[in-house]
C-alpha cells in the first residue's frame, strides 16, 4: 500500500519553525489541542518533533522564565527530547506501523529531506483494523462455506 494515500499534506498540518517563539508554540498547540508538532528549519526540512513534555522540561529547567517572557524565547533554545523519525514518501506500511507504536504521527519527507506532511497514528490503526476485519470475515466465510 502506498503511504501517499494516508498523507495529510503539509498545508493541512500544524507545524512550526525553529524561529517560532515559545509563546506562539504554546498558543498554537493549545488552540489545536495537540501534544506534539513537527518542527521545520528555515529551508523546510523536517528538524524534529516538539512535544508538550519538551516545553514542560524547558520551563522546569528555567524557572526564571515567566509566561510573559515566552514571547522572547525561540524554539531553537528548547531541547527536543524525542527523536521522532521521519519516512520517505515511498516508505511501506510496515515502516509506518513500526514508528506509529512510539510516535503520535509519522513525518513524511521527500528525497531532498523537505517536509511534505504527516501520517497520523489513527489512520495507520484504522488501516490495520480494516485488514483484521477483512481477515476475520474471510475466515468466517470459509468456515460457513
């Protein structure tokens, strides 16, 4: 199965750049109710995934930073603790399933490492569920026939 079928394109994905401020990030994540967002560099390459945990650890380790100051702090100052892996657009479903076990979404890149979108874990689970349901139905038909 071609993963392009499951791709949520970049223009429909909430993503940020390393130049975004901590406040912009917090507000965007809160507005969309996301716990993680892809981060891109200035050339549009996938740079990593920022999580709520990364933001919490930053605030814990920098107690002098108040919420009012978050508009002065760039994401480039926040350490991303998880190394969420991306896949090329020609990856197979097995690659996606393996990554979806530990990632909320799988970033998809082109052959020049440019971010082109994501595949959501929920879409991968739906795909696997459909395969299981078909297999069960086929087994029932064989037993009945």
